[in-house]
C-alpha cells in the first residue's frame, strides 16, 4: 500500500508539471530567431551539501536543462523582457549544442506552485526536478534549509565584488552560504498623485498634513510595512541570543504615525481588513486613495500616467527601503547537469543582459553596472536611489515571529482598542513572554 501511494503521488505530480516550452536543437521559434535546443524551523541548520560537485558522465542522448519560472518571467510571453530572456537562453543553448532547454511555468505559491512542487518532486519524482529555478527570497531560504537546492561557489558571477548592490548580495545568501544568483530586486516605496499634493512627501509629517487618503495592507499578517517603519527607526528585532524582540519605545513611534493618520482621516479604519498588497493597490487604482505604500515594481513595470514615486519616508536617518527579490537557484540532483546549470545561471547574471532585462521587466537592478546602461535618466536616478537605500527583509523565522505581533498592535490602534503606548508595550511583552522565567 505504501509503494502504491508513492506511485500515485508521482503520477499526480507528473500530471501537474505545468506549462512547459521546449525548443529542440536546430528548429526555429514561431517569432523567428535562434530556437532553444532541446515554513522552516527557525533553528534548522543548513543541510550538508557538496558545493563543488564533480562531473559525471551525462545520460545518453542530448543533455537537457529544465527551468522552472513564475509566469511573470515567461520567455514566451511576447513582452520585451520575455523576448530578451528567450534570446539569452537561445544564445547559451546554441553555444552548448546539442543542449535542450525546457521551460516550465509554475505559480508563485499554492498548489502546483514553485515550492510545493519542488518539495514533492524531490521525494516522489526526482526526474522532474528542475536544473534551475527562480525563487523569491522567502522560498530560497526555505528551500536551502530543507536541502532542496544546492549552493553556488562563494564568488559565483563575482558576487563578492563591488558590482553587486549590498541588498543583492544578501538576497543570494542563506546563513552565509550562497544559494542563489540574483535576478531582480524590489523595494517598498510610496506612490502618490502629484495633482493631489502640493509637493513630494519627504517625511511623515507632510503625509499626515496632506489630508490625502493613504492605502496600505494594514492587515498583512507579515506586517512588512510596519516592520519597515520599525527598522527605519533603528529598532532591534533580535536580542543577544538571536531571539525575536520588539522595543516598545521604538514601536510606539511607528504606532504614533498610524494613530495620527487615523485621527486625520489619512488612514481609514477599514485598512485593517486589507491583508494584501494587491488589495491596497486596487484601492489606489479605484481612486479610494491618493497615496499608496507598495512595491517599486508596480511603478517601474508600467508607470501610471497620474502617479509619481518616492522613497517611503524613514523614521530616522539614513533612507531605508525594505527590499525583496528573485534569484536563480540550483536544484538538479545530477552533478553534470548541475555544473552546466551553474554556468547558465552565471550567463544569465551578466551585467549587460541584466541592464536590458531589468529595465524591460520593471524591477530594481541588482548590479550597479547594469543601472549605468539605463537610457532614461529619470528612471535611472529613481532606481539608483531605491537600490542604495534597499535593505533585505529579515529572515523567515524573524518575520513569521514578528509579523503577527506587529499586525495585532496596528489593529489595536486602528480600531481604537488601545493607544500607541499600550499597544507597543503589549507587543513587546507578547514576544518576551515565552522567554521570561
């Protein structure tokens, strides 16, 4: 019965591999050009892996690399970014003939998503595990801790050099080991309609005195915006033993902004029920607000005609932008393919390619030299400002511990069940309680 269950699970997994695109060597693509041949435990140590696998004989027939990508990075989308990635993959394939590259699209999350399918495939159907996979930061960390991906060499693609933004170098590492090559960055920023504001908001006082509605996902269980404000005020999130903490006096500064915004009508009480960035963005698009805190990619990918963007005001100097991003990760259990996949990942991390691709895709660049090649000076200045201020989001275990506590504190303030001091003290005590004697 046990073997039958595993066989059935493998069969279901193979049936759900998702959309795949395969271009055999020597054929033409429909659009012309060269065809393509062919939640973790917070204390879990990284699994033992071999960072420098030895090459072994490849299987009979043409070598194939399987790539798993989320839909927004689809090389067959017909978008400018898709065309650039498609051509880049074709170029690598042509130089390694008779190599086949197969692209399969996976949802970012949920059933059949990147992590769910990778976890299942590694157990019941290792033959469908991808050679390369694009993962967001939270999934990269989880995959590394679960032993689902393999490390790169420490200085792959010159990652330790100066031609990478600091946030991008952190994006690629888990517990000090390089598990990814950065592809795209993002950061929390403030979008607003200049027609409704006298000047660009430089600080929270200007936002509050503008009397304009602000949309944000105040019900986000990870409370990323509140966490960003707290960190911008230099609040500590770990004690000397590495345990999650919140400083009540710093958190009160954050909650004071919510309280004042509520009193001035800048934030409506209903924002506490907005749990996702998408809902907050929809509120802004529908005209329910003239300011919104959201991800920079929403602006960079397709700037709305009536909208401008600026850094989310920090609660202390210097400028602070909570950052996230995507990286290429190695998942292939076959050493020969893994070495080739590593070479492909470095090829896709080339600064010149990323210069064109990041601009076309609407993401923050991960390399300074890539930004230098952007032709639109206004967009380049904005992206540089965001990239320099970017600070990578905290590790999963910290976010999962802090998020619900921060979100509850915000809810208490926005529903007027507590004032900012009471809510801040309760949040700090709630985190400290498991460790009190």
